[in-house]
């Protein structure tokens, strides 16, 4: 997008984003995406069903991977604000499928927070350069939000572990060469028996990628099945080198993942509004522009009001995260309310587009398909309500 961007909402950037280094980074991200992710290349990713490996390498060279990795491990030593900038730029340009936020905000922090010094030295530099592309394998065919019900096992075998099981709905499933696998090292102990195993796929005999799943939306995302058939990994690949800590490690990192989903939802609301305002100001029906009808104005007013409330709320949550104060309940509220509201706004925007809103080539049609899953992943919104309900 060329020229000066005028935001669709009248919400001033929060003080924590008022940083010259962040502005320089935003400009660098804009230039990179304009140069390396033009619309025709992004369309090719959708057609192919995945983002090409070369783009990941380019993103690593440009400094867009592992942005929160400390300098001591080859990273830039950034923070969550840099991830906000990247998520906003990707949403603004209608770039879906490039799961940098999964790589940066969800997977890599497990190693930063819970890895041993040797594990950090071993894996973090590759996660920054793009030599390693990450995924986390939680969901299974018979267990989604209920992590305690997983069946995948990682049982002791000599100086290592044998992993057996199946995972599904795995983002980056076709490209990832470093996969954090949620498995049971003690199948009888429920949550206390869960551990996180790091599988380096290129050397993992018995590891197999299954189908690249055909989804309703997010066509460029290589969401896949993964199979672990007696895969042996050395004991050094147990994250943190202590069995039974996996469930606690997951619970510690999930609030940030849910906040990320909320941040992405806010950006997508604004993208939907921007695309719809542009459309209704040009499209005419019965001799006048769509926006000149009072019903259209009222619907857009409702959408803009909800999106404004969403932006203020998510900015508050980001501030809490940066201060180390974001609790699991507030993160669950953000994930639930933001994604529910996102789907409401996108649905209204599709309606204002009329028949064109249902066409695949229009941005609003893609948003309609792509955003629906946000109410499911990261823990379904029904699970978020259960978590919030425990605080009543």
C-alpha cells in the first residue's frame, strides 16, 4: 500500500508504541512486504496451498523471525510490540498463510522460557535465520481443547524417547523442521504425565507428514496431519530436561497465544471496515451510493463502534502483557470477545458487499472464510467461557 496510511478508526496509538525504533521497524516491514509479497505472489501461495520455503528464508534475512529472541542467541532482542507491528502489516495487506506469528510468538518462546542453555544455543539461532521453521503439535484426531486426553506417548528407550502418535490441524505442518510435540511420558498421570518433546524432523526416522488439509479458508496455510511412528529422539530433546512439566509449560504460554489471536482479530476488523468503506463509497444501487443509505450508515456505525471498543481493549491487554501482568482470565476474555466480534463485523461487511461479498476474489470474502476459525483455535471460545466462569 503506497502513500500515507490513514487508519479507519479514531484511536490514538498507545504510549507504549510511541518509539522511534518501532517506527523504523514498521517502515522496514512495509518495504519488505511491498517488495517480496506483492498480491500476485500471495495469490500463488493460496493456489499452491502453502507459502514457499524461500519466503521464510527471506523473512529471516529481513529480521522478521524470532524477533523476541535475545541477542545472546542471535536474535534482535525485540519484544511483543514488534510482533504487533508485523501482525498489523500482514492483515493490512491481506496476507494470510504466512505463520510468522505462530513461529515467533507461540513456538519460539517455549524454548526461550523453558529450554536449557544448551537447547537455546542449539535451536534459537536457526529459528531467527529461518533455517528452522517451527510448529507445535498439540491437537489430535480425538482431542482438541482437552490436552489431558492426548494419546501420543514419548516413552523412555535407552538414552532417549520413542514417540508414537498422530497429530492434526498442525500449522506449518508441511514446512516445519522443528516440531514441539505434546506427548505423555507417563500415560497414567494425566496432566502430570505430559512433556514437550522437540523433534528435528530431518533426522527423525519414522516421522511422516500426512495430508495438507483442505480447509474452508486460509488456503495458503499448510495445515497438516503429522505421524510419529516409533520416532526416537535423544533425551536432550526433552524441553527443559524434566519430565512431567509439559502441561505447566503450556499453561504458562497460552495467555500470550490468546492475546496474539486477539491482536490479529483487531487488525482484521479494521481491514474489513477499510475494504467495506471503500466498496460502499463506489458501488451504487437505485441511483445512489450504498453508503448514502441510512441503513448502510447505521450498520457501519455499529461495526466501527465495536471495532473501536475492541482496539481500546486489546491495547489495554497489550500494555498488561508488556508489564508482565496479563493474567489467563483476561487473555481468555480478549480471545473470546475479540474473535466473536470480528466474525460479527466481517459478516455485516459481507452483507454490505451484496453478491460480491460472496466472491472469492474480493478481500471481504477471504476474510469471511479465514476469520471463522479464530473462534476455534487457541482453545475454542466455549473453553474460554469455562475458564472465565471459574472466576465468578
